[in-house]
C-alpha cells in the first residue's frame, strides 16, 4: 500500500474547507489491495464518511460511470459527496480525494450473502451489464484486449526464484513456495495463453463491467441491502469478465454451487461462453501472482504489508480456492 503522506488533522481541515463538513476525528484505515491509494474514516457528530485518496493518475471516467449508474436508477451504488464547488472529487497536489457516506457494514469476505442478497446481486449486475453507455464515455473506457502483460511478468519470475544472499525471510519463503508450485504456475500461465488464442473478440458484444466484483467489493448493510463499491477499473468487456467471480472462489469465498444458483435466479437466463469464463479465471490468478510477486521480490513494502500479501498469495492454492476452481472441469 502507498505510504501514508497526509495526516489525520489535514483530513479534518480539508473536509471543513472544501466540503463544509465538521469532523471530530479521522482514522486511517490500513490494508487494501490498491497500492496507489489509502483511506480514512472521518467521524462527524451525526454521521461518518469514507475518504479515499488516490495517488498519481486517476481517470475521472470512473466517476462518470458511477454518475451514469446512479442516474440509471441503480440504488446499489454509493454516490460521492459533492465538494462546495459541486465537484465529485478534490484535487490536492498529486492526489485526488473522494468522499463517500460511510456504510457501517461488513463486506462479502466477512459475512455471507443470504439467498435474497445473492438474487439482488444478480439483478443488479444484470442492470449494470444492460446499461447503455454513451459513445463519449465508451471512448474513454478501457476495452478488453486479452493482453499478455501479466503472463509475461509471471514468466519473468521463473529466472528470479533462485535463493540469493540478499533475500530477507519473506522473500526467501516466497521463492520457496513459488518453486514448490512452479508446475501449477506454468500450467496457469500457459492455459491462460491458450484460452486467449481461442477467443474471437467481438466488441459489439462488450458490456459495461465492474471488472473486480469480488466479495470484498460487495457491502452488506444492516437492512439487508447490498452495495457494489470500488469502481476504479470499469471497462467494456464480455459479461464473463464479471461473471467469472461468481463461483470463482476469490478470497476462498463465493465457491459454493448453491450460491451460484441463487445469483442466476436474479441475473436471469443468459448464454455463458465457457472459454471466455475459463480464460478470465486463469488470467485473474496470473494477474495476482504478477502483482504480489513484484512486491515480494522487490522488498519495497513494509514487512507487515508483505506478510499480508504473501498470505493472500498462498491462499490462492488452498483446497477449493481459485486455482483448484480454475482447473476444475465444467
């Protein structure tokens, strides 16, 4: 995660000056998979706010997507708080700051969705996939290209997993685990490559996708409603880009067949391209191996963050985890 460079008192002052909100305290929220962002919980007298700080380039098209879905009547989207100048974000040096209402509720990693919530998630995702996206917005969105970028990064690790005298204990353990599972990793990368070659891209069939709709990005409120959060990576892609998470086992949850059945009762009948679905499940694991591997080999993060990353890395290979599910027959 990005090193915290803004202090709690600065958050309090920024929300007062630019949002007109009187904050009593701001609490840094540790964790998060986005290494270019960090967050705070800001408490006012009667309510709390989620303050997200994004470092570097932040494509404002993501906020346009939130606006589009909100205007389309999709209530499962959390809309940002406007600044006093009626903007959806605040630019501060190399940061963009976005403020949301804070939802005091667990995510899908912590709490299981009920049958009705699974159906609601299905209905909501169907609405998102069916939302017409104006050409002006489509031109700015990422498009699926089936890039080999993550596969090439993982392949570059093959020559870097030899023990080295400069390795610390975390890097050493990572290299040992990587080497132990090298045949599985080879198979994942090669299978993703082969599957990508079988796909005939058809941009006319692309829909608006969240692209990272795992359990951690679904909030379960106390009134049993759900919210889909973290719209940092929307894209135009086959619907399978999102559907691969349902039953995919990311984070070792959402891996029960009955949950998948509940979801599709809400989503409705649809033709699923099993080749594309399988490609995305393989490619997602390859991407995670690439991202975690880069950090664990570089020793660029603090030890606490790296230990957490290594824990997530190993969990992918657990029974009924993402690797096992990706390799499972239909």
